């Protein structure tokens, strides 16, 4: 039943009252009764409308007319944050918590429950928190009015304060970087947010050199809101320069050309193990057969000097690179390929003594030149090698002991030009002599 609100004074004209029955879908029959009651509000006229459906079900609603209501409603707060507050109180709240509604009070009246409640919000002031002590100041006024116009109001003043510091988010974890040469990792995702106001936000970087091998970089992010609340977050990056080096202390001075199962070991100093290895051969005709990723490689030599390179990386990513060149000696013997040979008999009379050490004849040579030794310790190993005018070694031979017979050098394949022959024994400076080949 749709009945008008209660009213103050004598009853007026009868209003249009309607009713609806959901079961039948039609408007039920409505009857009206009017009575006069005497109570705390004096003489009260009561109009009661009753709607009855086809099955005899009835619903009644009443409208009251108060002739003598002069008492205003009473107000009390039902919001827990306002419990005990009275008119004129000054309260402080965080900016995000100041969100009160008209329904946060309860109003009661001596005559009727039909009470109108209104909330009026007025901004009194706003400004610099650091000066005013608050962010914004408001008056909240609740007013409760009964049907006779009697009203009661209560006003509270609220200061909103930004009591929380801003939040700084996505700050990277602390880092320790070893042998790091590139730019520092970026931190573009770091952001700041404040619930109440705009803020100032920025980053500073401090670099502290602890020692030649240790540097500390401190990134500091600082956010300050309008009320001076400050948040600070830091990231510490430690940069360590690890000394690491490598060498080949057990490497031979030379190996025999075209020999198998040769080994070469690299020794690492500094850094932090375990280490990883990456071997390579540089501009040579040998081959590594095993141990590419270990400290020792096995290889086959070719016909030229072999240059090895190895990159060593420690567990922290620090690297060092070292190289070594191992000479290739042609092995003398019946199965070896060489331009050297041994002649029967003695050195020809035409041989001349060079510094009392080496005999060469003929000079200039055509297809053959004889090499004789004088003044050497024949029981000691001797090395013989020939270089062209550019200093490139074109022939090399190692003898366990100096041959008794004359050594023949086949120069038929030598291009015309000037050559040097060197003879060297262990712990001795090599003896040099020059000869010319012409065809």
C-alpha cells in the first residue's frame, strides 16, 4: 500500500492511495478508517488504509497528523570512529579515512520515526601541511528534521593529516658484480606513490672506492609528500675487480713436427674456482684432439709452429686470455721428410771456416750446400735451422748428437736469394752463417 508520509497539523484532503497484489496481478480493494488518538504529541489523527485481496489477505498502512509536536529530534553517532563526539569537537583523521556519511548518525523523535537527515560538508581551509599542521580542514554538519519542522544539528570539525610516508616500490635487490665493465643494471621500474598529495621523487648515486679492487655504488631513492613525510629506499651494488691470470709453466720450447698425443696444460692464478676453459688454435696446421673445455689439451702437431689461445673464466665470470707458441722441429731419421742428408767422407777442400764453428760450401750454392761442424761438443744435442731473408724458418732439424759425417742441405727447391743457417746447442747462443742460392 502506497501511503503518504506523516505530517504536522490537521488532516488535509484525502490523497490517492494505491495497492497491488502480486498473486492476482490486480489492484485489491482498499478501505479507509480515520481515528483520533491522544498521546505525548497531543491530539493525533490517524488515517489507516487497508488493502484486501481476493483470498482475504489484508495489509494496512497508517499516516499520522500531529497537532502539538514542538520537540526536535535527538541525534547520536553510530559510526565507531565518532563515538562520544559532541557538537563543536575538533577531530584529526588521515586523509584516506575522512569519508563520513549522513547515515553515520541515528535520529529519534518523540512523535514519529519519519525523520529527514541531511549532511552538509564545507571545506574551511587547505594548504601547506608543514605550516598549517594539517592537509585540509572541513566542517561536517548533520541535521535531523521531523515532520513538524523541528530540527537538531551537530557540527564536527575535521583536520585531515597526511601521517603516512609515501611508498617506494620495485627497488632492486642488492648486487655483487665481479669484473663488471659495462654500465650498471638499469632501475627504471622504481616508482613512488602517496595517498594524499603530490610528491617530490628522485634518485641519487654515491660511488665509494674502498680499494683498487673494491668499489661500492649506493643508489638512493627519496620521496617527500606535501606534508614533509619522507620515504627512503637504497640499493647497494658492490663491484669487485678479481685479479686472474694464466700461464704455461710446463710447456716445451718445441715439439717434433707431425707428432701425436702432445699435451699442453694451462695454470690459473687468482679468481675463484671452479674455472671453465675455451681453447683454440691460431693460424697453424695442427689439431686439438681432446680437452677443449679442460685445463689440459691433447693435440697433433703440423709442419709449422703452433700458437694456442685459451680463455679462462672463473665462477664469477671474470676472464683472462693467454697464448703460447710452440715451435715445430723436424725429426731427423730415415722416416722423416727433410732436405738434410749425410754425406760420406770428409768436407770438401773448398769448405771455408766461418768463425771457427760452421763450414759451408759451395757458397753461392745451386742445388746442394754442405754443412760441416767444428768446435761443437759432439755429445750434446744440436739444433739446426735455416731462415730466409724475411726471418721465416724454412728448415729445422734436431740431432741428439752432432753427426760425424757432413750434412747435405738440398737447396734445389729454394728460391734464389740470401739465407741464414743457425746452429745452436743447449744453453749456448746460436752460431750463424749466411749463404746464397742461385739457379
